[in-house]
């Protein structure tokens, strides 16, 4: 039964004794602290160590505002001050731009053909239904209900606020390296405005003697001749893979100026530094006014990639060999479904595709109207995102089929994923088309808009989360702009190591470390916290308050059991089948592997670290100290010795209660009875222990 908020004593800042009955302490705002079976006693005397701070005691609960105890008026004021989307379409386009990114173009198609072609769509759709869609809907509903960012929203459970920090750390790390990839795209876009694409010839300053132009049907003959020539001067182990295409050498030796390993880190490549600066400048300009400016830009960044994908698809399917490439992409190999790695890849790709568990969904939904139909939004965005992944695969493999036919090799010899697909394979395919510079411009504009569409939302997630924690950054316009400019400037500086000669190794290491375990662990802990600790029934009531209906049985099964179980199995499988990171078959040294594990564990460790910190701050450490002390019944079994033991203990207690002795021994015994909620709790527990010993 709910109780009215009790008046707090103006002198001490605590409830009068008459308001503490039957082990129930009213904490204000109808929050009751229950101590079952605890005998409530009146404290006759309180020793205040710092009388000047007595008046501050009344604010001890309200000072925990970020942890769930801010008063209602402050909460109402915060909601009223919070920005909102200019319209429903702005939110939908932002979510589509956030979820649909570079991974849909360069990661999903490769995973699909590698893991059984069309057969991979089965585990992918199952993981979407069991993990992706439930997480997406849950985070949208959570952010919309509370209208708070991914950190402050954990007023829901102050001890688990570390989850919010973990989400923001993951988004911050992704945002750092994601913009470096966008810088590469911008440089390629700039280089495409020419009559002859620079990655089509072997007579440039960056080319080596190993460069071969695969432009005619005698490419394989030329390659054999080249290797035969090298055989006279090189060993058999070193002659392999000595031929490179012009696009590969352009990317490695001109764009990246890549060294052989991360140990040879080299210097900053200034053409990429300029591109990175432009990328962060655009991020700042778009996010300078928060979602007010972001909501306008997404009309371009979310829609234009689909126009370009459609144009490239039409061009691709009209090329010779396109049908072979598409058939290779979609041909099902159902035997691959027996491989557990296929299912693990499908589950991990869902996190990549939907950008779940990184805080962005909560942040974007927090700007919605309270009664927005987030259920419908979840279905639409998830289906569009997955449809885009499949469609992008058709675009990519239609062109790869043409390229394989031109070179006279199999599609497996030209298929690649990640940067290799975006910056080596596809540019080479574009160079074989008529009016190739025009198609290159179209492709890299599409890649840039896809990248920026996600980057804007990723960085806004981090900025809004920090702004929620420090409201002054949000209230004052000048502070807000200065904060956002400073953040983008620092992020630019932190990205510079990734554009050095060995920077691509660091970028690949960060991508490998952040995209796996951290997201899976955050997703698992988030599901348990919301549906088991906070409670599914409460969360369902919250959704009912917004949408007018309770979630169905499907969501109950997924949120409480199915999704968590699948994520837990995926984590175990990833551990069992762990593969060390590499780049182009070059393994990382031990120190780099350790760095990768530190990056992966950084957001994960924050969760238990905050839990322990907060637990100790609210009195848990005092409870632990009481829990390890001997009970009053402890002592010799002989009754004659018991009295002697009691006398010894009594003399020790008297010495500890002496302030001078306490200062000498470094004890804080005199502060145990200080006016604080924790000390009041300790008095209750002490009284309970004494009553038990009497029995």
C-alpha cells in the first residue's frame, strides 16, 4: 500500500521516529525502504561529526538525482526542457540512417556467401526475430518512456548505471574509428573527380614492380610469366602473392602508405588527416544544434543511399557475368547450417546491423512523444535494415560477377569483406565500366552518406548522454556549442594514430575488439536487468501506459528467456571458437593482442566497477563490515569464560568510543553514528542483532 510522503525534520534532515514503523522507512516520493524482520528502535542520541553540515543532510537523497531519486519537479522540468523531433518522419529517417551503415554494404554480403549463400538467410532471420527485433523494440520503448539518455536512464536501477556508461563507451570507440573509415571514403571521392581514375594504371609514383594491370584476358598468362621470372631470384615461399592489382597498390601504398605491421607505426598521412578533419567538421556542423539540425540532414543522408544503390543495381545487373555473381551470392548450401560458427556469425551480425546495445536507440527514442507507436517503428526499421543488407548484396555481387568474368577467375577469388571490398575490389570493378569516374563518384557519395548517416547518430548518442549527466551543457547554448566543438576536436586528435603508416592495423584491432564481446555482454546484462531485476510486469505496464496495450506473449518469451539464452550461447561459442585478430593474414604481436583485450574489456569492466562503487557509497561497505564482525553470541562455550570475554570486549568498545583513541588508531568509529541514511540503517541492523542474541 502506498504511503504519503512524510515531512522531514528541518534540523536533522531525517524522518521522525514515529514515521518508522514495522521495519518500513519512507524514503520520500512514495519510495519505501523495507527491512523485513528488523526491529525499529528510537535513537536516543546522535553524534554529529560536522555540525556545520547538518543542514546538508536533508539533501542526501535529492543529491542522488542521477541515480533515481531526483524530486518530481526536477524531473518534470527536465522533460519540458528536452528537445524533440520536428516530426515523425525525422525520427524514422534518423533511425534508418543509424541502423543502415557501411556494414550493410561491406560485411553482410561477404558473410552471406561465406556461410552458405541463401541458406545463411535462415539463421539470420531467426536471429533477427529472437534477438535483434526484441532488443530493438525494448530499447526504443525504454528510451521513449523515460525521455532520458543511455546513462541517466538507469535511474531505473542505480546500481546498474554502469550499463549506460558501457553503452556510451562502445559508441565513443565506434565513432572514433568509423570516422576514420569515412575519411578514406572522402579521399576516394575527391580522387574520383578526374577523367582517368588513379587506381587503373601501374605507372604512378606509389606503384611497385609487382603491379599488374588485369585488363585483358591474358591476365593469368601475364601473372604466370611474372611469377616464373621471379622464381629465378626469389625463394618459392616468397614468390607467392607477388602480383597486385593497381587498385590494391593505390589503397595500400598511396591512400594508407601502409607498413608491414603495427610495430612499424610510422607518421601521420597528411592527406588523410585533412580528410579526417573535414569529416569531424561536418559532424560538428550537423550536430551543433543537436537533433534540431540532425533531423533536417537525415532527409538526405537516409534517402540518397537508396537512390544510389538502385542506380548501381540497375547498372550491375546489365553487366555480363552479373547473373553468375548473384547466383553465387544466393545459392543455398544447407550443409553449412550444421556449422555453429554460421549461427554465431548471424547473431553477431544482428548487433552490427541494428546498432543495438550501444545506447543510440535509447538516445534517439528519448526525443519522441510519450505516446509514439515505438512498436510499429521497431518493425519498420528492422525490416528495412535487413532488406537493405540483402539488396546491397545483390548490388555488390552483380558487379563482382562481372569482374570475375573479366579477369577469368572464380568469384571466390575476387570476393572480399570490409575495407578490401570497399576500397580495392569494388573500385577496380568500377574502373572497368564505361564512364568509370561517374560511377566511382556515385559509389563513394553513397558510401559517404551511409557512413555519415550512422556517424551522426553515434556521436549524438554520446553527446546527449553527457548532456543529460551535466544539464548545464544543454541549458546554455554557448556551453552546448563549446562542449560539442571540444568533443569533436578531441575525437579528431584521437583518430590521428589510425591514419599513420601502421594505423590501419590499429583501426582493424579496435573494430575487431569493440564489435564482438562488449555488445553481446551489454545486451545480456541489459535483458536481465530490465526483465528480471526491474521486472517484466513493470516494464509491460510502462509500455501499456504509452501504447495502450500490453506486449504479447511473443515479447514475454523473448525478453525473459529466448533472447538472453541465445546471446549467452553466442558468447560461449565466440569464446570456444575464438580466432586471433589479423589483417591480410598478418598476425598481431603480443602487445597488440593485449591492447585488443583491454579495449574489449574496458566497457565490460565498467559495469561491475560501477556496481561495487555505488553499492559501497549507499552503505553496502558498512553492511559488509558489520557482516564480517562476530555475533554477540560469539565467545567461549564456558559460561564462566563468557563473562570474562564480555568484559574484555566492553573495555575495547570504550576505548574505541574515545575520540582521542580513535584518532590515534585511525578509526572512524565516531563517524559511524553520523546523521546519514546509511548510519540509520546500521542502527536498525545492530538492534536486530542484539535482539537475536538475547533470544
